[in-house]
């Protein structure tokens, strides 16, 4: 019951298992009491600690990203998720992880060894065998993840290629009767809400090709830590390879696929060697041909890409 109350108000560090929430222990205690379960605020705090939550201080890091519609969008996302869950529709949380240098570079953290491992003294890109751009996709309903390791630019084309890979290798197999699905993503980057190429590729490559309605909800600026892929996928991957230099793409892929959790998380990984060009523009005429249904509440962040 407590985990259910926390579900929509949880954020986490993608580099560790640390999590935090917007609700305090007194508020959670009162909500539990209204559901017929008597539990004191102190006991709520103990349960939260057992589930890897932590007390956190205020940090002056929000600045201009403190959007006045932030809380309204969180409520909108929770409403979307509830409607899609009730309809047995896939919900996929997506995001790009920080780029990783491939080679004998230091990776923060510790690992059990009988001696220290020597790595390169400096993190120069020129010494890297490759530069990996991990794009993560987390199936919120099934607790399954996929990471696509790109070796080129992190563009909207790469993001949608990764979504199509998840669709054909996972979603259409586990949800054979699906007619739509929900994407949860950040407001910037390759899947940003202002990016025309993102919407264009979703339309042509996913909606039209597979005859699917693609609903999209963007987390408001400065709220990426609330995106489930961050603390339900990336954090556990980071823990899996901590202290281990990512010496090759295959080693990185194997580490990702070895990631497991007590709740049954399963992760697959794919290497994408395709080259992606930056700066592709979508003209007004091209964009006008995309079938987009903007939702009434905060339409810039909530819309559906419709098939023909």
C-alpha cells in the first residue's frame, strides 16, 4: 500500500539506488489511515529507509526551470498512466543516459578484486575506442528494460529507431493486440517536446508503419529524475558496472544484460552502429502533414501521434 502511494511521487538518482519523494511522512501516515491502515509517521520513515528512500536537503539547482505548470503536469502524467494501466496498454519510459567512453577509463565506484586495477590517467575522448550513447526504454507495466547503445549522435532519429527496436523485439510480442501505447520522456534532448523531427519520426516510423496511436507525456523542465527509466533502470545498471572500466561495447552490453533486481527486472541490450546526422530540419509543409492530437491540458507536453 505504501509503495502504491509513493509510485507517482518518486524520483531517483540514475547513478545509484538512492530515491526520494515529494510527500512527507505525516502526509503518508494520514493517507494510509484513510485507507484503514494505522501507521505512525516514524514507522513510515523506517519503511521508507528499508526501501532505499532517503532524507534530502534543498539544493539551489532549479532556477529558471521551476515551471509554474510543474505540479499540474505531474498530475496529468499520473492520470494518463492510470488510464493506460486500466486499459492494459503498454507504458514505456525513455531517456538518454550520459555518454560513456569505451576503453580503459576510470569508472566510479568499487568492485571486489585482489588488487587495484590500473586505468588511463586522463579521460581523453581521443583515446576512446568508441563513444557509447545509451538510450534506455523501461516497460513500466512489465518491469522490463532495453538499452540501445548508439555509437553516433544522440538525435531524434536515433531515439525513434530505439523505440522501434523495443516495439518489434518486445512490445508487439508481449502485447500482440496493442493499438496504442504511452511514452513518458523528458522535455528536452533527442525526444524534446519542441523537436519537430521527434514528432515526424514517431508519425512516419511508428504510428503509420505499425498503425498505432502513440501518446506522449513530457516531464516538465528540471524534472528528469522523476522519469521512471532513471531510477528503475539506469540506477541499477550503474550499480552493476560500478568500478569496472567499460573496455568494449560488448562488455558494456553484457553488463547491462546482467542487471537484475529483487523485483524481477530483466534487461536486454542492443548495439546500434548506424550513423546519425545532426541538424535535420522539418519544414512547415512536412510538419503540417503529421496527424497530431494535442490534449486539452498542457498541450505542449501532452499529445498523441495518430496513424492514418
